């Protein structure tokens, strides 16, 4: 069973975000994938985890000890990894995951995405990350990446010092089906 890491918000956001989190959870379970995520029962995190469990698949939570409280933690997880802090949570979540998906989220989700991109760019990991572009949520992110490239802040392919792997693991997808059928997904 492959482990799919999902980064997302502990807030609800727009109604469509919640609907897509539930849909992703159901499809992960249908395809017999395990969910690895931040461990919360609130917001999109909770919608996703509850959907995976409702559809009879495994939920692996990775949560900092100071957030591991009954009013925050998803108690139906099959495994709970408790970490010292958010930095360790992110590291463990990436380590346990075979591939990663990001739903809409805030600064924590952005931090997680950029870490996966940077770790791949420097050859520390070999994992793809897919951003589920619900209602063009990731369009500003994509524009920022283009801005970085236009201003020569993304390593060029002809770099003589460091292998140019920047952004080769990042995919922005408009549907869950598009993610699941992508050649770089599992």
C-alpha cells in the first residue's frame, strides 16, 4: 500500500475545498492508498482524514506534541507519530510519503510545498508534489514561480556547478483524476 502525503489547511476555507478534500479521501481509499498527513481533525485536514477512514483505508497522522490534544487530533488514526515541533513533523511526513499532494492551505502548506521542491532540487529526495488547483487556488503560486524563473532565480538547465532539478517534481493539476493518472504519481 503506497503512502500518499497530503498537505492542507486546518481551516475550512471555501465550501468547494471541503468537498474536494472529502473526494480525495474517498479516492485514496478506493485506490487502496494510505493517507499520511498533519494529524488534525479540524478543517480540510479533518474532512480528508474522516473520508479516508469512512472509506476503509489507513490514516497515518504526524503531529507535534503540543498540538496532540483531544480537541485537535484525529483520534481514529491507525498510527500517530508525535514530533517535537512543526519542522520535525514536516520531515517525518515527507519521509513516510511516497508522493505528495497539496490541497489549499495557508503559510504552513506553502512552507511544506517549498521544502519538497527545494529538497528535490538539491537531490535530497526524489518525490513528486501535486498541487490540486481547486478554483484556481494555486494560480498566484504558479505566477510567483514564473516570476522567479523570469528573474533568473530558478537554476538553469545548463548550470555547471549543481545539477538543475528545480521544479521538475512540481505539478499543478486541475482534478484528482489528473493527479492519479499522471506518470509521476506512484
